[in-house]
């Protein structure tokens, strides 16, 4: 496997919220994008082309560690976490 960028370690306490993009629209889409907004004034960190099969686990993880999850620019109650 080749990684295009170095690995980033981000503390949960440093995250303001996580945004999920490209969830709706084209039904044939097999991927989505994730943006991480930090508490500092840093630009949003983008992670692109995540497999749609990973969505539920990602939402569950962020809800479990108490990080807000948004769909695009709107906070919603997304399925996947209890």
C-alpha cells in the first residue's frame, strides 16, 4: 500500500466536529468524504473516497467518543450510533 500523505494523529479533544459529504444524490456512489474541523482556526482536514461500507462504523466510532457528526454543514441525527 502506498500512502500519499503522512499519518496524522488528532486528539478527540481537538476536534470541533466531523462532516460527512456525498452521502446522498447519486445512488451509484460507492464512496463518501469526511472533513474534520478542529477547535483551532486550522482549515478543515479532508479525507476523501472512503468506502460507503465503512460509514456506519465511522459514525458509531465518533458518537462513542462524543465527537459531533454533521451531514455536510448541518448537524443531524445520523444512523449508526446508539
